[in-house]
């Protein structure tokens, strides 16, 4: 109760502090002589304490008017750009975006050549990605559509340091710089967070879904504990769905078809009501037949039937207050994974399974949020209230062959895994203007999570199929998290900036487990309720950056993050449940550069990093205690380098290349009475990973455009766990995607033919050693067409 009062008091104090600050942000004193547009806008932004994003080319020789004296910042900007052919297209959260006025666009330059400017929220305020001293990969909505990035797995192909794979339909593997775990217990957390419109997705079973209609995707690498809190040891994936637009109604729709009986349609429409109210409705339907099937049951596997709907309302409640309401719902189901035996019962076809078990996966998820943006006298206050929930259920065989093919004492493990998770969260933060001396972000955060899971595992005897074991674990964990954070930047002489920040987080978990052993009830059943544990962590960051010119930044940073502690709610004995495990922490040391060259047509970003893991959480069987549990057992080091290059040499051609080098090692990981994993690499950490990509939009002399995109992505070999077991090794592979199309002259419609995994490469998602050797392959080659229209 005291923490609730403290949280509410902190929010009230923050609001009062904001109101009490002087109203200096409304009036600024300007002294910007008449000069070229680029230099004038840069000088204005510094004096106004705002970020202004403007076209980088096509305005040669255009000069601005002079500004002198005190005036409102927005009025001053309108005066500055009057007659230049520029207009304000977006003004939100202290970031103003300019574009060429449509009535003059053809006269100035019909097609800009500069690279896209992507706005990100990595530092809890809207900023251009190039200005943020954090290693990140950002994709604009245009890039998501151009390269058909339809899932997080697609995003990972073009992102150095990010690996997205899958153990089963409900257990995706998401790793950033080797940070991941294989835990499915409801009492444990993952070290990479997925965030949608400022709301955390609370469970990994709800983290892999179809992407559509996004404004941007941001992959933040390395610990993000100061601004994002817990469970971001490796980083965070931030999905931004954008906002409905005021003004004229607009919309877009895409209809597609392909092999495996693919049918898909998605679209969105913005409906403004006057100048201060707008609605957005977006939806998606997608179906395809299975990429594999169980030859014993005849059931399709790795098929898909998904539906999703998203609605938003945007209200300009006053000159200083904007309200954004959102709600979404999605459901999908399929026939489970094609886990194909390499030994017993194998027919030699890697796209068939021999499970003889009716697998299936079904999920629904939903969310609702309210965001209030108040442009206070000094800075912006943002309040975010939201809820995200999901329910999923999967029936699957953990063993890669049916019991009828097994011999001796071997058994087929079959599972039913069901979870129900809900997370309510509230965040209030204040972001100051970008003053000439620096800026500041501060806030408070509260989260209340209620998670339930039922896992039933049966062991079917070889030949007969009799259930030799049958265990149901009924798991429940309630988590409350409280946090306060502050992060500020001080402008130093000689174009240096110093950023210092820290976050204090307090987590409380209450866990219950009812374990029912239907075969051995006397020895295998037990119950424990309301086990409690709490942890507190401070996660600081420090960044020193040097920006000698607007398009060149060098930074060095030290950041810290942690993955929350928890309970082993899959415990087979009560002692493995009652002792909680502590948080794991990572400290990251990084040097990076962000630069743009050749009139902003060439972008080169690079970083090198060193990460120290402490108290790494590991699941293993202790040969001395004969107990399988999660323990803070490992110390590890992760080192690497990443480089990303984007180049637009011609108005109709975009080229990109990226590469990531990853060197991971367990410094100390010895299983009591068992294996010595010290010196082994971390799981899901390929040493080399890179991609090449290009997209074109070639004009046809007044008859429309030829469009196309190609990408080639390479993933080096890696192990899926810490044991360096050759049977848990994934070989390197490279995938190629291709599209070719025609776009109308007015850009209103486009027809595109596409192919994914053009070479029909058989690549592994996960190998299995449970009972028999088996493998689960990724998607085969798929082809199709897409018709897109805008209105």
C-alpha cells in the first residue's frame, strides 16, 4: 500500500514540478540571420530547443528570412521558412518534420535523393535515429512493406546482432547479441523485450505475430535498463503503429495470393472528423496451407490462419493536449510444428513428421491503451495507461517420433501447454525541451502482471503407447513492479554531450504451483501456494558523445540491464520451487559512430562492444542433488562489432549492407557433478551474421515505375544451448528474397510478384535430442503476387 502511495505521490510531484517551471519555452529570443535553408534551420533548432527534420537536398540556393527578437517558436519557424517551398508536415513531442510544399514539389525537385529519416523513441522522446547515441537498427514503414518484413524472423534477417528462431509455435527464440534463454516456466522472464506502442508484451508466446501497417520497427541493442526497466538485458524490439492523420481521409489496402494456397489481405483507413479528431482502423487476414504434415495422422503442420484488427482515435483536446486511444485484437491457429525424425521412423523427407499425435496451436491476444501528451509550459508530460493480454494453447510432441517406432524403455513425450497472461501498466514521464544547455527525461512506472499456465506432459511407452508418466503442473505467478527513472544530457564545450541516467526498480513476485502426478500420486504430487520473493535493482547508464557536425556523431557508453528473478514453476520436486533464483545482470561497454555523407545519401554506422554477464540464469540437472532447476550459475562475456551501411546513389536506387561479429564465452559455468561448460559459446549466438539488400523504383518516362527489391541474408552456424552438443548445432545458411513489380504514375496502385527463400534452402529452426534425433525446418520457398492500392 505504501508503494502505491509513493507511486501516486511521485506522479503528482512530477506534474506539479512541471507546472511550476517558468513558461520560458513559449517565448524564445532568436537571432538567425538570412542564409541558406540548411544552416538557418540548424541555427533555429539550437535556439528553439527543438528538433527539426528537413529535406537535405533540392533546396540549393534557397535562402530564408532573418529572425530576430522574442517570439513563439512555432510562429518563428513559420516565418523562417516562408517562401522557401517548405511546410510543416508533423509537429509532435518536440520533433518538427518539414517537407516540400506539394504545390511547389515538382518545381524544386520531383524526387528527393536523401536517405529516409526514421523517427525513434529509444530515449523516451521522438528523435531522428541518427541523433541517438544508442546502437539500434530502425526500419521505416516503407522498408517494412518494400522487403515484405512480415514477422520478427524477417526483421532479424536484416538486423545484425538479432536472431529470431523457434522451438515450437508457442516458444519463439529471440536473442540480441547472444542474450536469450530457453525457459518456458511462467515464473521466469526473457532478456529481450517486445514493446508495442509503449506497452510491453508480457509473454514470449504472444511475441511472434504477423506485422502489418507499422510506422516503424526499432531494434535497440544492448542493455536498456535505464529507460525500459527490467527484462531488457539484451535489448528491446519496439513496434510503433503510428497515429491517425488529421486533414483528408486516406487509406491503403493490399491483397495477395501465392502457393500453399496463400490468401492475405490487410489495410488501414484514416478518417478525420474536422481538424482535431481522427480515427484509424487497420486489419489483416492471412491464411496458407501447411509447409509440412504428419504422415501418420495426415494433419497439416506449419499452416496459418490469422486475423487481427486495430483501432485508434486521436483527439487534439486543446492547443496543448493530445489524446491517443487504441485497442487491438488478434487470433491465429495452426497445426503445430513439423518436427521430423532423423532416426526411428524417418521416411527421409525433412518436410514430414512421424509423430502420430494431433498437434495444434491456437492463440488470441488483445490490448487497450490511452496516451495523453501535454505540452506543458516547459517540456512535455506523457501519461500512458494500458493493458495487454494473451491466451495460447499448444499440443505438441516433444519427441521426434511416435511411440510405435520406439523400442526398449524409450517413451514419446507429448505435451499440452496453455497460458493466460495479463499485464496492466501505467507510466508518467516528463521530457524537457532540448535546451541549449541540455535536456532531461524523468518518470515513474508501475506494472501489475497476472500469469497462469497449465502444462501437462505424458510419456507414452514404446510400442504400446501406454502412459508411463502423466504430470500436470498448474502454475500461477503474480508480479508487481515499481520504478522511477531520470536521464539527462548536459551540453559541454567543443561539441561534447554527457548523458547520465539511472532507474530504480522494485519487483515483487508471488508464485503458486499445484503438481499432480496421475501415475505416482503419492510421490510425485505436491502443492505450494503464495511463495513470495522481491528484488530491487539500480540500472544506470553513462554516455559521452561528440558531434562535431550535425551528420557525424561518436559516442562511448556504459549501460546496465537485468532480467528479473523468479521461480522454477516447472519444478519436479518442491525444493526446486521454493528457492527463487535472483536476477541476472549485464554491463555493456560500447564505442560507436553514426555518420552521413555525400549530402545525406550515404549512411555508415558502426559499433564495438564488450558485455559482462553476472549471475546468469541457467536451467540444468544438478547431478549431486538430482534436481532440475533454474540457478544463477553462469558468468559470461560477449564481445563483438556491428556495421550498417545505407546508400542512395540514385533517386531510384537504395542499397544497404550490414554485418555483425559476435564472440561469446562462458567464463564460469560448471554443472555440479556434471558437465563443464566453461569456455563454451552462449547458445543462439552465431559468430558471423550479415545481409545485402537493394530496392529500386525506376521511372518509365511518364508511364509509371518499375519496382523491385532483393535481399540476401547470411547466418553463421551456432549451438542452441550451452553444452556444445554436436546434435544441438545449427549449420550456417543464406536466404534470398526477391520481388518485382509495377507502380502507376500517380502512385495509387502497385502490382508485385515476390519470392521468399528463393533458393528453397532447408535451414534449421531447432534440432531436438529428446528421445530420438529430430529437426524442425524453417519455411521453404514461397512465391506469390500482391496488389496494393492507396486512396
